[in-house]
């Protein structure tokens, strides 16, 4: 019986949590590497859903149930839309027929142009490394104050109260921004009425 | 009088037979896993491994009972649907395998399992295999919080009780659309692709009214927890969310006071939240109770009426949205048989097709049980308590108790709290399923532009208006939550 309690304690201890964190983190990282390395854009869209699923697992470990579920709900549907748009904009057959020609891409260009092109290719890598170190240093800085207080089990309530009292202004700003984006998208996508003068000119 | 009475009789017989065939195994398995085996293990030798196994078995009970339930239930629902449709269209339906076609779908299931599993040339084999799995998985784990709600939070199913219950169910319900697009794309078939794209467009459009209607119900209940929502609606049809989310609760209580039924002291939320105020003495007359629950007299009566009207609209919105989410007629555009040769699952055969089929019917069941828990009071008896007390049920209860007491006390085979709840849940859920079949037999399929028009121009504004009206109307009445 005692051994059983020890086992139970171990399962709910910090060690097990750390192990679980590493499992989920490795899953998330390997899936995100999959997203950028897969040559088929639709397939990488589906893998992206897996990445966000793993990240929602991290949220669950932090006892942020609401955020984890919102992550699943929004990204599962949102990325499905991205996949659908990718389906509409790409031609799968041309991708299959394309012959990968690496190496002789820059052969016709002069040295300076080649250098600029290589620099352009290096930019994403630079941005990635730079932002990684910025975030890493921010996370490891001393200014965080860990709180030992227990997380409320009813954290949806806490979240809702915070959003409607302390953070109501940022919340409203975010919704106005989304509204603006929505109206902008509709304006862009709306079919313009052709002006009769141009139409007659085309005829 | 009714010319097709024998056919209706046969359908009723099939329903009764199959419901027994579904729920007796589920009951026995969950009893064996959750009660009997742990009991035997712990009696045998109280070692570490034994206790751990017993606890694990208890924790696994919900998932095992769901696993037993899903395949048998899907078999029943296919037969139920085919026979009921045959009844509506004056045909005979499947009537060869077994007495009156009773075993038709069992034979079909065996046939599907032995069929060859084909992967078409040019298909993305990995995604092709993954799609049915992703489609099926949410219907297993998405329904779990409902188990706690419909069994009155029974100790074996308490593990599935989440504080964010309904949100969890909705998050799980939004996953199948991924699988539909995946299936449509990976099949390397134009019809399938069109089916997948249609599924994405439809699911995203109809998710909004669906979620908004459930959010409004949560607003009336003041909670996201399905168990809490189900328990609030205890005590007869007047307390259910369909009756204005508790707007008629005051009437129920008033009648109880008038008839002199023993009730718990009535404490309104406003009073309980303020500790300094001295507790008001429990009202004793009909008028006082009415005044307590409807404080603004005439305005309150009107808003109670508005709430009742709104909750009927919400149920309609929910059922429409849910019908579209699970791709049933009249919203079965993703798998339109006459246009797209069954859409995203054109290329599927054998076990994978069976999994798609299984998940579709399980989703129908889940959608009906969400409606039951959110609107129709979960496992609550529709007859109000004061009416129940007047009925001569005492001798029946006593004799039933005498017959069943060895099962209740000795073997723990029957839980008296859960037994009637389960009965009512089964009755209500299969009524919703029947309505879905009736709609399938009645309405033709939408055209895709009509579908989008109906979703975005009618349902979304209607659900927003209902939401706003409920927000203002419920201030004037003392409701749930």
C-alpha cells in the first residue's frame, strides 16, 4: 500500500511533469521541422495542425484549460482554411513534375548579384537566430517573479473577470482591430463594378 | 384506423430489441470493469500492484463503456434510420436478415470488415489512412464530459467531469472538418476534393450559429460545466432550459408552495452573494414566491415569455447548426450522393469506410445528447416533483425496490440515482435521433449558394439577436445561474 502511494506521488510529481514536457516539446519541435521541410504545402499545412495540438498540450500542462481548448478550436479550423486556400492557389500536378535543380541557380549571374542573392537567402536564418536569442534571454532573465500560489481550478472564471475588468481596454482594442481587418478583407474581396467607359473602350 | 400499424409495431419492436442489445452490454461491461473487478482485486490481496490495477480499471471505465457502446449503437442507428425512412416513404425496408431484418446491419458490419482495403493510385497513403482516424477520435473523447452529466455525476464517471465541459465538447467537435479536408485531398479524386472543400466551407459557416446558441444557453445557466448545467435543470419540465433557462422555475416553486410540498429554502443569487444582509424568511404563499422570482411584476412576466420564446429559437438554431456540422440531409453537400458520388469518402472501402460510417452515426448520437443535456434537462424526469408526489407511485417503487435490492446493495449492479437518469436520457436522445431521421425523410438537399445564404444571412444574425435579447431579458427574471 505504501509503495502504491509512492508510485502515485511520483506520477503527480515534478519529475513526471518535466518528462512529459520534454515529450511534448520534442513532438512540437519535430513536427514544426516537418512543416518547413515538407515540399508539399498542403501536407505541411496538416502537420501545422499537429504542431498547434502539441502546443495546446503544453498549455494543458500549465493548467490553462481554456487556452488549450481555444488553441485546438481556433487553429484546427483556421489552418483547415489555410489548407483550403493553399489547395485553391497551387497546382499539385506541377509540383510533382517539377525537377529540383539546385546549384546551377546562380550560374548565369555576376559575383555581386550572387552575393546579394545569397544575403537575401540568409536573412530568414538571421532573423530566426536573432529572435530565438532575444526570446531566450527574455525568458532566462532575472526579472521574473515566480508565484507559489496555486492555480485556480475555475480558471475560465478568472480569465473572464480579468478580460472584462482589468484588461477590458486591450480586449476592446483587439476586437476593433479584428473588425477593421474584417471590413478591409470584405472591401478587398468585393467584386468591383466595371466602369462603363472602360468597358466600351475594351469593346 | 392506421393502415401501417403493423409496420410501426415492427419498428418499435426493433427499437426496443436493439436498445436492450446496446445498453445491457454497456451496463454489464462498465459494471464489471468499474465495480466487480476492482472489488475482487482488492479483496484478494491488498498489494501495491493490485490496488494500482483496481484504480486504473476504475479510471478506465468511461472510455471502455464508450468503446463498447459506439459500434453497437452505430449498427442500431443505421437500421433504425433505414426502417424509419421506409416507414415514411411507404416501403418495407430491410426485412430479410433475421426476423424482420433485425440483424441486417450486424451482417453489413461483418461484410465491411472483410472487404478489401483499397488505397487508390496517386493517393497520399499516410494522410489517406490518418483521415478516418482523426474523424473518429473526437467522437470518442468529445463525448466524455456528457457521461458525467447524464449519469448524475456518478462516482465512476466523475473523472470525465471538466470545469470547461461544453467548451471541450465544442473544441472536439471542430476537429472532424480537418479529417474531411484531409480525406478529400489525399484521395486523389476530384469529387472527393470538392466534397472536402464543401465540408470545410459548410462546417466553418455553421459552427458560428451552433456555438452562439450553446453560448447563450451557458449564459442562461451561468456555467460552462455540463454537469452543473444538467443539475440546475432538476425537477421537472418547468426547470429545463427549453422553458426559458429557468424562467419558469419561480412558477414551479410557487406551485410547490401552494401545494405544501417540502422544499429547500429559496435563496436567490443576489441574497446569497451578500453576507451582511440578514437572510430573508422563506416565502410561504403563492404570491410571495412569485414576487421573489419575478420582482418587476409585469415586466418580469413579459421577459419570462421572451426567454421561453428565445430558448425555442436557440434549440432550433442548435439543431440546424448541428445538422450541418455532422453533414446530414438537408446539409449533406460534402457527400451528396447524386452529385459527388458520396464526396470525401468516394475512394474509401472496407474498414476505413466503416470507420467513417461509424463516426457519422456516433456524431449524430453525440449531437442529440448535447441537445438533451443543454436543453432538455439531461437525465431529469419531465414530470414536476409536485405532480409526481400526487401519483400513486409508492407501491410500485416499494415492490421494485424489493425485487432489485439484492442487485443494488449486494452487487452494486444498479445505482438507484443513475438508473432513471439513464432511462430518460436514452428516451430523449433517441427522440432527437428520430427527429433527425424525420427531417432527412422530409427535406431535399440545399444548393451550395442557398446553404451559404441561409447560414450567413439568416442564422448568424438570428443567433446574435437571440444572444442580445437573452442578455437583457434575463436581468428581469431570477433564472438559473
